[in-house]
């Protein structure tokens, strides 16, 4: 759990098992304001820079995990989670990824990584995690 928290706090992680092996995956988190599913311009630019910096990244498969805090009802947070995931997928499609490369899972307010009893924890839970998986041939 501590390792996962370190990854999420960084926003972007390039993980490797060793220097001799290819990287395992790349994680990029997009954060949202309360009740929002708008991807801020600076976050889109960071995503674009990441995509441009990784060789052959368009050959990766992508998993989207969308989350909310626990403010509001479960049904509202499920809808908001879906909207956040869709907004990030729209940005990925604009960056020339194909829809068949992307798998989405909406968690809503369930399965939080951070403490929803604190302001900081709720802020960190309002996110979409984009996980780029290299295709092993």
C-alpha cells in the first residue's frame, strides 16, 4: 500500500523491475475539482508531454480507473466517475490512441486510496488513473 501511495502522489511514474527489463507500466493521474469532470489545460499538456516522451507508447494498451471522493450520493458519484473517465478517454483519442486500446473501470466513491475523512484525502481521490501497459510480443 505504501508503494502505491508513493506512485499516486507523484502523478506520473515510470516503473521498472530492474534496469535490464523493460518498464512494467506507466501511471499518470489526472485530478479534478469537486463535482467536476473537466480536464484542465495544464493536465492535458502534461499528458501530451508524457505521450510524446515515451517511444512506441501508442502500441501500449491503456487502463482507465476513475474515482471520486465520498461527497454526494453513490449514484451521483458513479455518474461523475463515468464522466471523468470519458473525459480522459476523449483526450487520449485526441492524442491518436484508438478506442480498442482503452479499457475503463469506474470506481465512483468506492475503493478509495486516500482517507475520505480529510480534505486532502478527498482531493487526492478525485482523479482518473491512466495506466499504460506495454504490449509484450
